């Protein structure tokens, strides 16, 4: 089954908790703190894999969680870093963050990878918090929480040539004739229900990839006949073969079909509308001695600077000449600047200042990565850790901000997963 869209939830690993411990050795009285740091939580990484050609696997598994980092140990020993969670996806996958639509990655090359969720850093052991005033800190940081987000993945096939046209004009027959692909060919519309790739072998060890795109109809740019699903797959082709039924056996006018399809391309994407097209006049064997329809098409296309290649997909007539012309265009193709591959790396989310809002129950809710991480990494069961939290709270001037929002003694303050009762 060909699936070209998927939605998954990813969660990177939590950082390991730091250790609170002290040296206990013979003849070493009052040994100092020696708690080690926690290990790094596992990243979630997407990797393009040429051996996968569909997003089908994500239809049955949508939850991906990396493992947490190991806890710090005594004697200043670090906790073990968690291994990253590798998720293979097809080459040509676009990854977006569902909440805001931001593009995270465009995986066009086999082996290309992107970190979509960074693992939390390990908490610091109590060794880090020793000072001249406090030589025996009893607290250590908890590990930083991992990131979690919903991703939208969309597969756009990567092919050199895309076959474009109305249903039943012979696109599948062409692909079947020039490659080893075996698309279904039958005498009814929409025989092809999903894109099919075929490798075309020319002489002198030349090859190119051709995509059979399901037939388009009027209204495809608005999604009629699954138009959006089909049009997406020809956006990355280098050139298009616009296949027309020149025989008129189904009562269709090839020139009218050409105009309607191009109208849909313009509505869907200006970039797609300006992609190079080679006009393929198929089913010339059904014209017999009356070549008037072909002559009329050639004259019409000639006025617009388009080439017309008459062929018969069933017998193979004209295909050799057509493929040589296609090869020339593919070789001459120059990717536009925005299509050139860029290195995809993890980009840390902007650290926003904290924001104070009121919940429906009247509680004051403070959000922001700095304060949320501070709460998540603080051990509130340890008095020294709580005092450190209070010092940082005062440094952030949160009391002043809460008072500006109208907070009173006894009101509830909610941060991350913790609730506090406010007292000035």
C-alpha cells in the first residue's frame, strides 16, 4: 500500500538525574561532595533511507520515545548517555512541526538526517554546587525534560520525469513500455491510483527515473479527484511529459485537455506551471491515414514554442526519439536556487521570556522554557535545593511580575507540573 502522508508523536529522552554523594574513604575525614552528572537523554533523529518508498509503517506506529540518560554516580562518575532513536523515512520526505507548520527538514538525499527532538541534558551532581559558604551541598539537579511534539510528514517522490495528463491517455502504458515497472493498465479511468516509479535504461549505461502520476481532471488544484495528492508528486520532477490522446476515441479534444490541465497547474503552483513540458501525442496508430488532428495539434503547440512527439505506447513507435529528447533535457536541467540541497541540522527552539497568564480556575500560570526547566530540574524534597530555587526566583524578579498581574497572598502559582501557594 502506498501511503504518502503520516502524523507521528516524538519524544526525546529525559536527561539523567545528577547524584548527591560524598567521599567516604578511610583516613579522609569529612570527604567533600563527589556526585556525578546525569547522562544526556536520547535524541530523536529522522534518516532518509532509499530502501523505503512509502510512509506505510507510520500508519500502524505513531508514538516514538527515546530512552532517558543514566543517573550520575558517586566518585564524580557521569551517567550513561542514551542512544539516539533513529527513525528511517523514505527519501523525499518533508517534515513539519504540526503546532505551527514550521519546516524542520526536507530529506532529499539517502542518508541525510535531522534531529527533530533534542534529548534533555543531564542534571548536575552536587559537586558543582560547592561554594566557600556551603562546602557540603546536599542537592543535585534532576535531568532536563526531553522535547515532545507532533510531526506531519509528507512524501514527495523524486523523479527525473513526470508523466502528466488526463486519465486513460496512456501514461501507464508508456511507463510499462520503457521500464520494468508494472503499473496496472486497463480500459477504464483512474486505473492508476497512486504514483509509480520506473527506471528507464537507455544505451551507454544511461538511466533516468520516470514517475507515472495518476490522471488529473478539471478541479484538481482544489483537490477534485485527489488532485492535491497527485500534483504534489510532480513538483520535484525535472521535466514533464504531457501526454495527450490525439486519436479522439473518447470524444476528447487534446488541445482542450492541454489547456485545462495547465490551468490546474497554474492554480496549484506557479513554479509547477513553468516547469518544462514535452508534448507527447499518443495513440497515433488509431489515426490511420487521417493525420489532421495531429497536424492541428503540432501547429497549435508550435505557436507556443512546444515540441510535439507522436508515439504509440502499445507498439513503441516514436519512443526511442522521445527518450533521447528527454535525456537531453534532464542533462541540461539546472535546479533552482531554492531546490539546492542544504545541510539540515537541529535548530534549538527560541528561549522565550516567561509569560504569566490566568487559568480558568484563577491560578497564575507561568510559562517559558527557562522557568519550566528550573522547576523540572529542582529537587523540592531537599531544603538546600529549595533555597537555591528561591534565589533564582528572586533573581528573575518573578515576584514583581506577579504583583503587576494582581496576585495576592494565598493565590496559586502553577509552573510546569508544580503548584505553589504565593506569599509575599
